[in-house]
C-alpha cells in the first residue's frame, strides 16, 4: 500500500501556496484592467468610434469584445506563462515542451474566443430585447449552454487536446471490471478509454466524462501505469457515485440558482454603473467591463458557498465508492498515491479548504476510508 512521502508533502505545500498567490494576483489584475477601461473613458471612446464606423449592433459588440478581451489576454500572458508552464516545470510536474504549450494556448484561445463571443452576443441580445428581465433570459440561456457543452465537449473539444483510445487487450480485464462497476451503478457508458496525459504532465487523473450518450470512462495513462487495478476501481467508483446520487442535475440546478441570483443583483448594480461611467444604458457595449467586474465580485463572494455545496456531494460520492467496492485500504492507497504523484496538499489550513476546495481535503478522505466499517 502506498505511503505518504514527507518530502513530496513539503513540495506540495509550497506549490499550493504559490498557486494561491498567482490566483490572487490574477483576480486583482483582471479587476483592475476592467476598471481602468471604465475610469479612463477607453470603454466609451471605443464604443463611440465603433458606432461611427459600423451600423450593426452585433458587429459592434463583437469587435468591442475582441479588442477588450484581446488586450487582456496579451497583457496577462506573462502570468499565464508562469502559472501554466514555468511553475509546473519547476516542481517537476509538467512534461510539456514550450512549443506544445504554445500550441495548446493557441487552441484554447481559439475555442475560448468562439464560445466567449457567442455568449457575449447572446447576453447583449437579451439586454437589447428583454428589458429589465434580461437576467432571467440569460440564466435560461446559460443553463441550456452548460448542458449542451457538457454533452458535446468530450467528443468535439477534448480530442483537440488529448488522444483518446480504447484500452488495449493488455488491460481488457481492467476494462471489464470497470464496465461491470458502471453497470452496478446503473450507468451506461460508451466504453473505457485511455487518455495520453503523460504528453503534458506526470499527474494522474481518471474521470467519468460526458452526459447521456457521450458518457465514457477515461483513465489517464499516468493512472494506468502507476496504480493497481483495485486502486483504479475505487477512484472510478467515486466518479460513478456522482451518477448514482444524480450530482450532475444537482450541480446544474444549484449553479443555475446561483447564476440567477447573481445576474439579478448585477442587473440592479448596473443602474449605478450606467450613471457613474456615462453609459447609454444596460445594453451599451461600453458597459462590458462593468458587467465583468460585477460578475467577478459576485463569483468571489459566492465561491465558498459553491465549494461547500460541492464538498457535500463529493463526500457522498466517497461514501458510495467505499460501499460499492468494499476496499477501504485500496481507497486509502489510491488517494495517498494521488497526493504523492500530483503534489496534492494533504492537510491544508481550514480557511484554505473553506475558500478554495471543491473536494474534501485528502487527509479527511483518507481518514474516512481508514475508519470505514
């Protein structure tokens, strides 16, 4: 059975602390960037110039979003480079070359730009057409979008970054074992696939991806190479526990409620922003930075609530995994191995868990399995 590596835990604490600091810097920088556009008048000046050169509301908001978002991407690139490339290499987690990292960034930018532009256009269409009830229409649109993305991402987006192949004959027994586990949980899956995680990282992961007819079991090659069959079974049992407890609709429903409340509060706060920054109305493209600031602040305030809700559902999934497999020692070993391999901090401070953790801390999950009867 795997044992915690004290030296790896020292590194894990340092790594986690650095990532939190980068996150705080990134959040502060994004807020300051958006605020600068408002207080300097860049936002209204750009909108006025676009009004004078274009006669399509769709085109005006699209070009405005590209200029505003593109500027942020370029200025924020050094932070992304340090957080996504330098830091993981410094802690010997990344196996990716700079060329491959840049290619991934280009792919992510292209996909993010398309999806982001679509969402912004839909939001501003609702702002123009539905008056004060825009927040309700946007909530409904976001719900539909999240369901569609969850269904299509495993077959349209994720293969752009990783190669997914059915498990080979060498691992046929493992595939049959996981399929049987899925059947026990009344979960239909399209098969068991290997993902080439080692092209980018030494970290390990396994997941149940997709919704409905795109649901599949995915194992990172870093898991297959380093974990025993019993350990993999317990990790997948946890993922199947989310299906058994209907966590996808639970999380979508809770997320929709949080979104609706947030957008309603933002709709009220935008009345203040309109007067303060000389906007022409809530549908003014120049108000995009204000929308982003208000939504970011709301997300920061509600983040501990959403994380607490997620931790509750994760605890239920842990319970299911232990019940379904009856292999608590394998569960302990699996999460101990994950802590060592992924530089997962086993015993974070309570305030860190409260603010940042969507899963119970590893020490709590390991202790639960050790005391399981």
